[in-house]
């Protein structure tokens, strides 16, 4: 049976990582033609508004950031949200795209024989300081008690190096650099229910203990006995837990080897196969039937308003010399 051909365009992604993953995934089932001029489907993220140039395409929003999908603008959406909205939304946290997630699914737990494999205390790997202030505050709080090795571009205090984000196999470079550590600070940029990113996945894949802050529902997926939940414990409580583990090698080793996942975690819904099935649901129906958003009267009015707001933002951004991404 010949694979169905689909004509795609990817828009408003921050780099090639997610685009390559989605392309390789879809190539297992479809013959893909990429066209910027007249695509049938546009898969877009939140780093711009170029997707608005394609009013006739089926729009599929794929979000790895802490942003809710706007179903006035898209027909279908993939996001971190625990959201049910007819047949238009599928939960796909961005960590599903990383090979380290597959690593966790296959192993289910670490197998650290003794602590000689973990000679270093704690790492902190971030490229910017624009996230929630708790992240910087906790780094300074813990670093004042015992040095935390910071070897991203932000708050750097170590000579260790890793690949730049979105450059080559940067995620594995990061994980490899974490492997000698007992703990990893794994704070999200912000706290929103369901918003769990690759940070805790990378820390677990490196067989460290994540010191986590962010998603209040993180334990729906990840075993709370396998990480230090700063949101739950507070700074002082987290420090007490870390000190206890540092002073009790048997407890530290037991925590390192605890299962990665909570017992009732819906892991079958967060695999590359599940993601492919959801994309197939979209692509295997007639093209016009896949259009879900309102494309007449208020639909175009809403999009026109969004476009004006975006252009106004960009004029202000250029004046203030703050340009995080681009549109045309």
C-alpha cells in the first residue's frame, strides 16, 4: 500500500529540533511534501505569527511552551494541557519529543550500584534568567550552603561545557554532563498545571535526583519519591530533604533507584506511537472535514485583530530592542 501524500509547512518554531522530530515521525506513515507556498496543512508553534498567512490550510498548533492553544486560530492543537476539547486537542508535553523520554519508558528506573558513580553534588544548567524568580532564588539559596555547578550560559560558575540549545544533539550533551551528579536543579520557567518540560526528564535520564519546581500536578506522571518537590516542601523543607539524603547514603541510593513514574501515570498516551496516531486522525480524514475553526465572519475578524496586535507589539519591540522571535 502506497503511503498517503501530505503537503505540509512548518511555521513559527524556535529551531529544527521539534520540526525534525515531527517530520521523521510522520514519515513512518506518510509521503511528505514540504511547501511554503500552498500547503494543505500548517504545523506551527508560538514563536511568531506567520501561520496567519495560510487561511485556507488546516492549522495544527504544536506548543512546547507555557501557552494555551487558541482554537479560534487553529483547527487542532497539541500542548502540555490536561484539556479535553471535542476531538481537537491532544496532550503532548514537549518532553515526549526527546530521546531521553524513550529512555525513561524503556528503563522505568535507575540502576545505580553505589555512589562512587556520583561524585558531584548538584548542577544547574540554564541559558537565561527570564523565568520565574524562584529559580534564581533557589540556586542562590542552595549554592550558599554547598556549591552548585552552573555550566549553562546563565549564572555560570564552572568550566564544564555542553552543546548550545537546539544545536546538534544538545539534549544528550546536557544529560551526559549531568551523569556524575547526585542532584540536578530542574526548575520550570513558570508554574502551571500540566506544564512539565524536558528538565525533569533530562535529570532522571542522567540518573540524578531532580530538585523540581513547577507543575503542581507533576506527580500524575512522575513518582514523588524520586525527586525533591520544592513547590510542595518550600525552600527550607527541600534543603532539609537534600541534607538528609546527603548524610544518609543508603537513603540517597534508594531514592536514586526508585521508579521514575507514578503507578497510575497514563504513559501509553505519551509515546511517539500515540502521537503518530493522533496526527493520523487529522491527516486521514478528508481535508475539508479537518477544518474546525470558524473561517467566516468572526473568524477573519478575530484573525485581523490578532494580526494588528502582533504588528503593534513588534513596533514596540523594535523600539525597545527586544526581539525574541520574528514575523514577516
